[in-house]
C-alpha cells in the first residue's frame, strides 16, 4: 500500500491536483491555520525557551564546532544546545523565585570587560551596539540576557560550595596508582610445548563443526541491481571560471592552512596581582616556571595544556599565548578560576597551502555544487519514470546513468571467493540500503556518500548457511588443529602455574620446560606490558608476592609470577593533582544534580514541531 501511495504522489495526476489545491489557498486564503502557533521550543516553569534563541545558539555552536549543517541531528548538537538552554532557563526561574537579580552596575561591568566589544583595548559603544544587534533583537534584550545569566550564576555557584573530596581520598588514589610491581616471566610456545598435534578423524571434525558452526557459516548474500546518479561525473561537465576557483581559495585560505601550534603550560593564580608578582620574580631571575610549579607541589604534567592552536584557547588567553614570536613565560591572562601565567615552550610555525596544490580540488568542489541541482532534477525524473512503471534498467538507460549488478554481496562488503566490493557498493549507505530491502520491493532513492543518489533492487537472497563437512573439510581440520594446539599449550602453562603456586621455584620449573626466565617491571597498573593479559594483570595486581597467573594466545602462553611489590616513592605531587581533579568532579556533579532538581521542580515541556522546524531551517 505504501508503495502504491508513493507511486501515486509522484505521478503527473497528483501534481495537477496539488497545484489546484495550492491555487485554492491563494484565492481563498488560509485563514487562521497559523493562529496560536507557538514560537517556543520548550517551556520551563513559566519561562519560555524561544525558537529564535534556540536557532541563534544552534547556529553559533554549529559554526564553532565546524560542523556541516546537515550533521546537526546526527551529531546530537541540537540536543546538546537545547539541554543547555533548558538548564539556563531552570536556573533563571530559580533565581527569579528567590528574588535574586543582578544590578545595572554588574551588567555594565560584564559588558565593558567583554573582549568582543573592545577596540584598541577600550570599550567601544558603537562596536558594542553593532555586534549585539547582529545577533539580538535589541541592546536591551542582550543586557537582559546578561542580567539573567549573572543571577543564574549565583545559583550555580551555590552548588559549588563544599565541593571537596573526602579527606585522604586523593592520597589513597595516588598511592594505588603509583604502586609498582615486578614479575618473573616464563614464555611457552606452541612449537616447543604443545607437543605433536594428532590428525582428527571424521567424528572429531563433525563434532568440531557442530560445536563451532559460526566459524564456518557463510553469511547472508544478496544479488543487487543498482543505478547511481554520480555527482562527480556530472560535475566534470560543468565549466568553472578560474577567477571563481581563486575566490573560493581566498575564502577558504584559513581552513586550508596549517595553523601555528604552541606547546603551552600554565599556572593559575587566584588574583591578577599574584600572577603579576610571580612573573616579576621570573623576570628578575629569582625563580623560573619550574620553580613556581615546585612551590605549589605541581609537575609539568599537571600544568600542561598540550600543543594548542590559537583557536583552542580563544579570547585573551589566546592573544597572550600567541603574542610573542619566541618561546617564554607570558601573562597574566584570564583563565577558568583566575589568572594564568603561560610558559610557551615550543613554537611550530603555521604554513599555507599554495593555490596550485588545491586548485583541482576546489574546482571539483565548485563543479559539484553547481551540478547538484542537475542531480536533484535527474533523481526526480527517475522517480517519475518509476512511478509510471519503469524498471531500474529502463531509468538508467533513459538518463545514461551508471548502472550495475553485483552477485553474492554480504553485509560486510565481501563477495564469494574472498573478493570485496569497492566504490559505491562498498559504502555503508549502499550496504545498509541493500540489506534493508525486501527481494523485488521498490526502494526510494537514497543519498550517496559522494552527494549524488543511488537506487537498489534486491533480485535474490541467499540465507546464511553452514556448508556440509565434505565441502569445508580442510578449513574445519585446520581450525581443529589450531584449537588442539591452543588447548595443549594452555595445559602446559597451567601445569607450570600449579607447580610454582605449590612452592616450586621459578628457576626449577623453567629448567624443566627448557626456557629462560625473564622479568617484567617494575610497572604500575596503567603501564603497558603486552605479555600480560588483562585478566592476569588484574589477578597479579590484586595478589601478594607469589601470585601466579597465565596469559594464553594461540602462539604462546606466558606464566607471570609476582616477585615484588614496591610502594609509591613520592605520591605527594600526584595527590595534589588528583585532589584538584576530584574537587572539580564533585563540583560538576553537585551543579548537575542541582540543575536536574531545578528542572524537575519547574517542570519542562517541549514543543517537538517547533523544534523540528528550527533544526530543519538551521540545518538547511
């Protein structure tokens, strides 16, 4: 029935009827169809989250993260932005209920300190008004938003009071993390310790196949016919003037360039004066950045911001960090929680991509952009043909489209005999479409990864099946032998483990096995040691000296014996870092719990139709 409806609405008769319907609206009007239409995407208590505010924030975040507008829903950005606005509204509702408000002086101070409104380091009223009116309906609306944000911040800050971890918790975690252990290692190999592998008889092979059918079952396979409206092929027929390619290059120059990167560490001070005093000590030669870290019980690891670009830092901190042409300590700069001194340790200059290097790619991009309407037109024309009963083959021939058939396609893109599909047929979009279709059923046109369209028809389905033993005897026999070797190797390793656990020395067991003991460590719980598997590692780090554990793979087995436990040498610096991280985590949890409680108390209601409309508009 749905297929018939789809065919019907694509026919010329339906289009004429729809045209008459539109014309009747034009003559008679649509009356009060839109009367009472809500512009709220959500309501929190008595406070509205307006559609224009949601659209403004959504567009801003989409641009900040560099997301293609079409990816807004898939990335979850719409839900992230909406959750933020709902939380802000709940806090504002709570502030209003408590009578909390920000005075004009606080609003003015906040506005005048915003770097977006400064010209030459000074607040500029014209810059302020122009910048605000590009985003907000009026300056008053913006200032009211600032006022509500300041009041809400007071409520949020209340949740941070007492955000400290339990006494001794940071020290315990640091000791646990920094503890190191030393192990004796015996390595057994399949060739030396698994013994002779017997040859399986028919009964053994049949039992193995019955026990492990999933190892030998052929997946479901499909024979698929498809056509492709290839956007790249259409783009090759589009002439793009050279001056337009160069104009796009100039527009995209920043995106194409490799930005300058700097390795930066920072120390945050509560007050600007304290940061300035510390910088003065460095400039006077009384100390250096490492000395300041030591005074606070910090290490470079605690202070590291990593290798960053200007965009990573943003704002005044970015200006300070990227101001000087040479490495050195700079600041102070506003940072979360106070004022930071920044140690720029290393500078990697940025570089630009020459026009000639990207000219063909940019031309192809412009060509594809201009060919997209033609791809849309062809897709619609193909659907019209199919609505009239044309097959995929006839539609492909009518418009000279790429067309093909592929037999035995599996859901992972594999083909019979070990070959693999390529191109469009290997894409997730194509495989999803091919394995969602019923045999012979009409499918709708789907978007291709290259920006074009494709259409599939499933001609036949071969269900998953386990071949008879005679057809796969060699595969089953090889798998049986590998299983036998694994079992024999694991048995030998388990025997060694039991002997050591019962009191025999590592050296004596190693001599009997003909191996030389090795050693691992000292290592911490989080340090890599590929010879010891996760299960064995957990047992060894939970046990006392003498604990034995086995890690077995098809090629080797490792018997590890815990020889020594070494307590953390100095966990003090790490404890300080952990204490700050725990405090931040507790504060975050308290703020989240308060926010949820305020949302529940106020009551949150959503308007899905308005939400969908805004997301569709912003997402193009």
